[in-house]
C-alpha cells in the first residue's frame, strides 16, 4: 500500500493539472462522475494516503488501496476506476477507491496530524496519543487519525529507530520516548520521501523485511501483531518493551 510520501510524490507529479478543465470524467467508480465535466481543477492536495483533486464545489478523493496505480497520458490494458480527460492530457487511476466529497477539504481533514503537512503539529499528536493509553505502538503508528500517512514501512522503521518494541503500550511510554516517537515519525516520513524520489528507499530499510538486527547482529522477529495484524520486524534485544 502506498504510504503518505508516495502520495506526496503523486501530488507533485499532478501539479501541472491545476487550472485545467475536465472535458470528460469516466470510469467504473461508484460516484457521480458526470458532475466533474466542465469543471476546472483548483488544487491538488494530499492528506495522509489520500490524494485530493479539488474543484470549486467539490473534491475527488482517491485512495490507492493495496494495488492502486495511475498513469499520466498513458493507458493500461484494464479499465480505469477514474479517467479524467482534458484538452490535451489524460489522467487514469486503476484499482483505487474514488469518492466525491462536497465539504471543503479543510472541514473534512485535520492537517495537523498529516505527517508531511506544513501544518503538522506534534503537540496535537501527543494529545491524541494520551487519549489511547492501552493502544499498542504497532497499532498507534498505523492509526490514520494520529499518524496520517504512516504505513507498515514507516511503522517498522520508526519503531526500530526509536528502540521501541511494537507491543509496547502507548500509555506506558515515558513522555520523552513519546515525543521521540512523534518526532521520528515526522523525520522518517521526510527521509522516506527523499529516498523514494531517488529510488533508493529499500536499501535504507534497517528493519522492514530485514532478517538481522544491524545493531545486535541477531535475527529479527517477524510477526503479525496488534489489532491491525500487519507484518512487524523487530529486535527483542534492543527494542524496549514498555508494558
Ligand atoms: Zn537489536
């Protein structure tokens, strides 16, 4: 599943569509696409894993889910979920979830929890964490209401960087560690973005999909943990369990 930084890259790629008028909107998305015809794109935004194509009176929200893809001025063999045709250009989205939102994005989205937003606010994130003391770290880092944009890679890497065991409970962390976790989630998101742009993301993974802890030189544990049951890679020796 594409994580927040990958959606930021997509947003940047689509920046040139700002100001362009939709000639036709088609696809098998369960949304009234005819509404978009003749409308001009006012902005391309992202919030966490959502891409937002904004118009004056509505916003198209695209979530790429597990296998979503897109093509700019190209077509895949399969039918698109959404195709936006412009005077000269074309945008195609495949296997994704598309929804048209009527409310302004500022009313729907809390930019303060979006890890890559200029408005990201660590104090707000800390407050939200204080409300979920029993949540496991492996679930908290995947919670989009707290860490919007974080996915499984960010989760595994941030827990490793901060020496935190994925089964630690949020409320058992000393304040200093909580703050460190929040800052590292932000920092790693930007590192992810930079490395992804340079096509070197994977080689920088320290824990995700790795077999050996680079700090202790012992095998990593691989397990499907928490409510989310997503793959965790962690070291029982140097990642501390707060329970
Ligand atoms: Zn270790």
